[in-house]
């Protein structure tokens, strides 16, 4: 990445990193990863008791199941993120993630334990209502990890495209960290546009 920066292919979006920030982010992320791991226990219990089932045939179903889970992840994240920005939840829970005013790859899972639990629960509603193919289910955390890394890596190419442009989700989420206002969506800008929760244009810089 340093080579790309030296050649001006990539540019940092904001520069507000605190001393020792990454150590705090790693510590918080370890707690979040533990919470995610513990959530596998009720998942296993539900599976053992037949409350949820996973399909192992019907590979063509992946063509619609994975997009459906992607859209569900977008809706769930938007709703959860909006909730976390209500005053009480922000002051007691979500503030920990926003201590990283400059997002880094280590801040991806730098959460309060309750936020980790809330976001990790994204999988439970879909599997309780439909028997998705096991590959579709596994695609959800993979998509989440990859998009989270891209959303927090705080670099983009030089562009004059509007912040609402689909490909500028890294910029949108970085502005969310910078100002702690609006841009509650994960990758897509459409829910923010629909519910008028985009970060104000005068702060999108």
C-alpha cells in the first residue's frame, strides 16, 4: 500500500490517529471476537434441537441466497447502527467504536461487548425462517469481514465522484467516524438516502 501512496494512486482520507490507538483497538477487538465465538454456542444448540437447518444441496440457490443475505446484512446493520446512535446507546456502548476518529484496519471490531453481540446476532433471524445452503451462511461473515476492512481502511483513489456514489463507501464510513453523524449504512448508500440520514454535505470533506 505504501507504494500506491507514494505514486499518488491512493490517498489517506483523514488523519486523526491518537497515540496508542491501535493497541486499544486490538484489545477491544479481542473481546469482540470472543463474543462472536460464544454466539456459536446457541447456534449449535438450535441446530442440535432442529430449530434451524442448513441445506447441503441445491447449489443454484446460492445465486439468490447470497444476494438476499447481503441485503439483509445491509438492513440489519443500518437499523442496529441507527439504534447505537441514540443518545443512551451512544454514550454507554457505541462511543467505544467512535474513539477511533480515524478508522484503521484494527478498528474494524473495536467494539463494546454489547455492540459485538448485537452485530454478531445478524445471522439468527434468517436461519430461523429459512434453511439456507451452508455455503450461503458461511458467505455472510466473509462478506462482512471484507466489507468492514474496506470500510475502515481510510484510503481511496483520487476521485471527483459524489460521496453518494456506490463505490465510495470507504469515504462515507470514514466521514461517519470523523463527525459521528449520519451515514449509518454498511456499503450501500440507499437506506441513508431514503431515510435522510446521510452525513450533511458540508461535513463530507
